[in-house]
C-alpha cells in the first residue's frame, strides 16, 4: 500500500483559497461596466467538497471586499453518465439563491478537475435551472487527463499526475482537516 | 447511509429497512428541492430506460403519478392497461410478463387485484418490479409518500403517534403503512370495528383500539382509510350511518385533535362516510399535498431501483 | 403366474427373511428359502403390505391433460401403492354406476394398482340431493366410500340422510369438512400470515365446526363417518373426543399437512395453495401426534394434479391441490419414522391396514404372512433424494416437495404377486 504524498498542507489550502478569491474579485469587476460586479456573481459548488469550497470562497471575498456573494450548490448525481456502470448513489443537496442564476455570472466550484465529466453534468444541471450570462469554472486542483473539452478558469494548483494516481482533497467541513494528497496506484 | 437499496424490487414495505426507507425519503426530498421553482421539471437520469405501467385494475391517480415520475426522469413510459389488451382476452400474467420481458422493460410498475401478483411477476422478469397496489396486500409507495408527508409536516417520524382508522382488513394502504411506519420508528394505533380488523393482527407492531374518540387527543396524525359501502352487505357493519357515527372523522372529532395534528387520506375519499367535507378541506388536511409528494417519492423509488445497473 | 423369491427383506423393518411369492399370494416365509424362481435381492429393504390411498384425484374423465387413470396408476405404484381410491369430482362427476364403472375399468386395464372409485354423495356434487349410492355400491366398481370431496356436504339434513343411507351399503361418507359460508373467497390459513399477506383467511373453525356437527350426527344415527384431510389441532381434539364417546369416526391426514406450514405461502407460489390450507407449526405437531396415537387413522395423499396454467398464476386464481402419491411414504418416513413417532409396523397400519379397512377392501392391508395376497412394497429406508418434479410419473408437475431432500425410496411394488415397480421403474 503506497503512502500518500502531501501536495498541499492546511496552510497551503488557506493561501490558495485566498488567492482564488482575489482572482474572482478581479474577474467579477472586469466583467461588468458598473460597480464591483459581485452582486452579479453566483458561486455554485458541486457536492460533496465543491459545496464547502464555494462557501469558503464567498466568505473570503466578503472578508476582502465587505460585499456578500450568493452561493449555491447543484447536485450532479441525476445528471451523471456513469450511473449504469457505477450504480446509483445517495443524492446531495441542490440549493440555488432565491434570486436565481438568470443573466448572472455563475462560477462552478469543485475540488478536483480530472476527466471533466462532473463539470459536464453540472453544466447540464445548470441549463435546466436557468440561463446564466456566463458560466466559469474554479477548481482547487487540476490534475489533467481530460476526457471532454473542458478547461478551468481559476485553478488553485496544477498537478501533473499519472492517470492511475489518486488525488485526494480533504476539507475541514467534510473531513475534519484541510490538505491535499496524491497516492501512487 | 447506504447509496442504494438492498432489494432489486419494491414489492412490500418490509423490503425496506430503516436505512433503505430513509434513503428513499431523503432522495425524494433532494429531488423535490432540486426541481423546486424550475421551469424544466425534467431530469435526464433514466434516459433510454423503459418503464411499463402494468395496470390490471383501474387506478387513474396512481398510474398518472407513476407516469409523471418516470417521465420527469426521462424514462420511456408504456402504459399497459388490462382492459382492451390481450389480458382481457385471457392471456396469463406469466405470458404478459414474458412479453414485457421481450420488449426490454427495465422497470414494471404493477397494479393488480390479486394479492401477491407483483411477487409472482418478479420471479418471471429480469427488470425491477414496483408494487403499485396488490389486492388487499400492500401499496408500498403510498406508505412512502405518507411517511414523506408526515416528515415534511411534523419534521420527524420517530415517536410520531399515527392513528389509522377504517377498513384495515381489506386495506393494502394500512398494511404498508403499519410496516413502514414501524420501521421508521412511529407508533401506530389501528382503530376499526373488530369486523374490519384481520384475525392475526395481534402479531402486528401496533396498538389496536375500537374507540376512535379515546385515541384522538394524543394523535399526531390521523389517517383515514376508505370504507366501501358494499361492506355493509356482508355485515361488516350495520349501516353507513352507524359506521360514520362511530368511526367517521367529523368536525366535532377533529376539534378533539391536538393543535398541530394532521389528517391524511390516501384517496379517493368518500366524503360524508369516513371523512366530513369540512375536515377534508381544513388546514390540517394533507390530502392535496399527498398527491404532489407522491410524484417525488415515486421518482426517488424509480431512480434508486432503475438508475444503476439494471 | 410369476413365482418370485424375495431375499433378505425385513418385514415391518424387523428381522430379515426370505419371502416366496407364488400365484399371487405369499407362499412361504423363512430363512434360506430356495427356489428355482427369479430372485430379488432385497437385502436391507423394509417389506410392508402394499399401501392403500383413500384419497386420490386421477382427473379422468374430464381433465386428461393433467392426469389419467394410467398416469396416476404409475405414480401410485411408484409410491408403493397397490390400491387407490379415485375421487368423484371428475367431469362428468362420478355420481352414477356408469361413471364409477368406467373409472374402475380404466384402472383394471392399466393394471398397476387397484383403482377403487369413490362415488359422489350428491348429484353433480351440488349438495342438493343424494346420488344413486346403492347403484354405485352394487356396480362392478363395488363403491363403499362416498364423498363430495372438493365440496362439503354442508346441508346438515342432507348429511344426516347420507350417513343413514350408507349404513345399508356397508359404506362410509368421507366428508370434506369445510363450512362454505365461513370460507367464501378463502385462500390460506387464517392467522398471522394471512393478515400480513392480504390473502382471505380459511379459518380452522370452518373445518372444526363441520367435524363437530358430523360426529354428533354420526353418533345420532349410528353411522360410519370418515373425515378427509384433517388439518387443524382442533379437529384432532374433536375426533379424539368423538372416538372416546364411541362414535364410528375415522380420519385421514395428508403428507403435506404433516410436513408443510402456511409459511410456504410467503412467496405467493400457488404450488402451495391447497384445500384445506397448510396450517401452522402447532397444527402440524398436533396432526403428527394424532397420527401417532391413532386418533387419525390413515395417511391419505389428496393427490391433486393440476396443469401449469392453473398453478403458475396469481395465488387467488390458482386451483388448490398438490401432488402426493410418489412422495407420500417418504414424507411419512421423514416426519413420523425418523422422528420416532411411528414404527414401521405402525406405518403399515396407517398407510395400508386401516385405509383398506375403512374402504372395505378385502385383498389389501393384509399382514405380511403366508397365504395372504402378495400386495407388497419394498422400501430402501436409507436412501435420500431431492425431488425433481420433471422426473415424476404424474402428468402434472405441481409437487410441493420440489427441490426438497426426502428420505426413503420405494424400490419394488408387487400387485397380487406381479411386480408393478421394479428397481424404481414401472413395469407395464
């Protein structure tokens, strides 16, 4: 059993999240002609770990700017294309801000970007709930090996990996502590 | 919490243990919130799957509920009603099953007047069988939607005191509810004239009473079962009037309920017989929302049974 | 006629002897008999008088697709029987001398067991007026057992008359004890399981009420009464009480009621639907005890062949009844002998001697003794096998024992000195 190698410590995760929050603030400002654009922004996390990550980003943005940002989650289970091969699983919460997503800048948030299939499912799910002005993607770790033409707009850390390796993000809200590890197969 | 149900079919409430039942209810709740306020109330989950509604007994509301549930999950739905089909020309249940099998049905939702027909069907087909009511045996998705409704209204099921009143003897709804509510930790009291309670009820996990007035003040939920007036011809009770006086839920009896107690009815109801019109239409009544909850719960069941490896 | 020397058989499971069969009778019993005749090595096999069934449905005339007198005779011979009573609920009903003689001739032509027709008590089993019982008794079929089996003679006045009338015929009314008003739509034993499975209950009291009534009627008119397929503990009690009063009542129990319970209904497999229904474990225990102490006189199969299309259907739509002839002895060995409740001699009593006496069959149920008719069965008590319905001789496949391992195997059966079954194969 190979030992997991640490890619990011808890401090690293905090620093990376802060940097991504700053990037989101800049992007929001640059994508609008009036104000800071933050009221236009919706962070939508993909459960499981994308959801707390989205909330953290929103909290940091509010801490840096004093402006609250809308957050939501969209469960992608019912949109997955691998249910037949991997079986059904329990659903997670879908919750969107009361003001909706129509005409706004939606940033999907996930922990790891790998094949891109989760993001595709999230895009399908988003399409059924409204029509955003634009959809972008923020991920804590991009480990490559895309199977679909999908690219992240905000990346916490790029990690070159072998397909067989396992990248594991741990977040305090779900796992009790922060950190990112990689394990050889 | 498990990801999937233990059984491939949903034939009776006993197929669901506490984890299973909770999974169905939680899934229904997630589906409901995912679809809340959406313009497109459709999910792609069961695209390419075929669900057959095999109804040997008329039940428009149950069939429509299952049909809507399957369609909202993008399944192809075939309605196969016994009337006017080969079944009415004498085709056996087994031959019908083998025909559906050859058509590649992934799921068969069956309603039948004979107790146990879904169990037999399940031994003849490869797909999943969902019991949509069999004879006087069970109607498990009705019990699931009832439990879902109670949980939504009262916020819990554990320890909830449920009084079920009416023709328990002939009621598949009662059988499924007794089993499921017990699994979920609720306390069930059955109230009926002794003629409408089965011999052998002593082995059920319930309290039995013949006195509705005595149990109403402590009830959190009162569930009224349909009583067919024909039963009085077989001397199950002397007259509709006497039944209604002793076991019907009228405004006087409703006034004896706790403030937050709710009144349920699986429908179709006989206003005036087992339930007074002003009770059925009161704020306590969940009768209309039970219908909407039925679709969410049936979507959850279809997703959990058919979404994965069929 | 054949002469056969059976070597090393154990009559009633007791000490091994040689038995010489000649001209249809037992000619000699001893050790180290010698003969130039054909020899059958029966070392280790139990020798019993040929079994007698009081209750068989052979379905001919009317439902030859499910069984015929010939196929039923094969099944009977393979089960160790040398005589079977063919129930009257055929189509047409065996309620005239003509029909009972037809069945009797078919049995004689098959030649594997003595087929003894049962006559209907009432015309068309309709329960309204008596059939010509005397004509059937006087016919070539010599009917002595009368039964509307499948239906109860429910009218108490009619039952009284039937009991009285058969006294003149040395006959007996075999009652299917089921109060019809208490069993409208009944599907299975009424109790915990029927309540849960949502199947209409068949209450024990529906059987017991008729038995209580009929033993009192039999006592009142001084007639013989036979109770078919007793299925409840309460019925055993009633019959025990009646016998203690001196009522001329006899009773039978089926193999399936000695082994199976209402738990078999759980999967709604209608193979297990039968009338009277399978009861509780407590009833099974009482039936075994009643058979052991002689309260119940006989084991009778109620062999009831049904077509697949009448069984592979919804429970409520299925016909009641199950096969029994080929496995009856095995079930009795498993439930009564291996449990120590009956000796082999008592098995012979309950499956041959007493049923023959109830049916007034002169040549059957006789002891294994010199000069007696050579109606015999040789059983391997140590054999065990799993029941495969496809391998049965019956035309139907509705065996409740499918897939079950049962003890004992009928190896040879002799009808009046001729082998009807040799090494488990029918001899035609």
